[in-house]
C-alpha cells in the first residue's frame, strides 16, 4: 500500500502547480476525460463528432452523430491514481435534440494512515465521482447549438464525505461547409450540498473558449483552446528561477504579459480526422511552463495519441508528458451500436 506521505505530495503538488490551484474542491472535474482530450493538450471543447465524451467538457457538443454511441475511458494517472469516464448519447428526434449521460470517477487508492506522533491509525482510501445528464438543441435554421448538463458530485476522502451539484453551459457554432467550430463553455457552476467538515468550499468554475477547423487541402484539423479565462493573471513568479549575477544582484522571475497569454493557450492537431485511423498531437503552454525544469529538456506539456477503428469499435490511446519523472497513459473505447461512422 502507498504511504500517507504520497497523498500529501499529490495534494501539495496539485495546489502548488499553478496560481489557480487550491481555490476549489472537486478538482477531478477538470481532468482530461478521454484520450482524445488528453492528446489535444488536456482540454478541448471544439470536438463535434461521434465521440460522446466530448460533451463532458462542452454540453453544446452533443450532436446527432453521437446517437447510440458508448464511450469508456480509463486513465493510469500519477502515483498509481486511477480515474475514468463513461458516456452515452441518444437522439430524441430526427435532427435536433439529443440527450446525453455520463459519469466521471477517480480512485486515489489505499493509504497507510498515521497520527502526528507517527502511530499507525489504519489504512484508508479516497475516491470521487460525478454523474451528469446533458441536453443539446440546434437553434432552428442556424448553425448554433446550445447545451446544458447537470452534475451530481460525491466525494469521500478518508472518513470525510461531501455531496455537491453543478451545471455546465455551452454554445457551439458549427459550419459544415467550412468545417469550422467555434465554442464556449462555462463549467462547474454549483455548490456543495454537504461539506467535508464545516468549511464550505467553492467548485472549480471555469470559462473556456476554443476554435478548430479542418484544412481544405490536407487531412489535418487544428484546435486552439483558451482555458481559465475566468481568472486572467495565472502566471506567477517562481523564486527558483531568479537569476543572480557576479555582483550578487538578483533579478526576480517576472512572467511577461505575453507569457501569461500563452499560459491560457492550448494547441492541438488531428491528422486524418475523418478516417478509420488518425493521429493526435497537443501542447499545453501552462503545463509546459509550470512543470519545466531549468537547463533540462523535460518535454512537459506535450501529448500524443492515436485512434483506430475496427468495425463497430474504435480504440484510442494517448501518452501525456508532465515532467521527466511523471507521465500518464490514457485508454479509450467507443462502441457504435448502429455502426454508422
């Protein structure tokens, strides 16, 4: 079993990895829900295809192509933490209205507990889950889609439990002729119904926008995503990157305006996006900047994946690099119950 210090390392790591960390509970809601999202840089709301997992980040992505698709995803995360998701979509009428349901979960594993004097207090575990129900609607005679989903969230960390609820809202503009998608989503608007221990915590609300388009002459679809727009200044000064000259003068690390803009930016690309085999690449500037090691190439922020279709089944895999000592593998399966894509 893992030692108690491991969970402390994880908590501190998540909280110190960014200025936006440590401000809310239920942080698992912002983890990449599928290999596709992970491969495109970790967050993506401009997916508009058969994959029902796209709706877990943007409910306006729910569309008729998702009808009778089942998506199952598993992630072998850091320090033996495991999490995953499952989702399904159903077309209510012939063209416009689609319902969606999904679940996200995370299992932190088993730990040995100790008190402040080092005495063993027994083992404990931790886990969280969110059950969601979504709906999307195509505004008549337009290329605009609006969507919403509600989430019921449950969490248990050692002996402490919490129950909460949240709403996601999204809008997508989809031009089929130009193969252009412009989307925006406001995620995790909600509250705790019951707290862990008296203290009421906020949820990880996020405003995110994105744009993507398939190139006209080559089989490539590019994606640009801007995350965490609800809080503009997410760049922070890192004292470990201060520079000292020969006279002892210290130049403090001071991220520029452009550096802050980049930390909101995620770029991704899909090669052969509409075929039975495709490749995916992505880069998160924030993850790359915050987890890079000075004077070393750690390739932090880079992710890459592939997807292969076999009859009614599509398999996906993504490898994401966090640092030279940490990476994660993402596995996904989509089953087409009607074999239409």
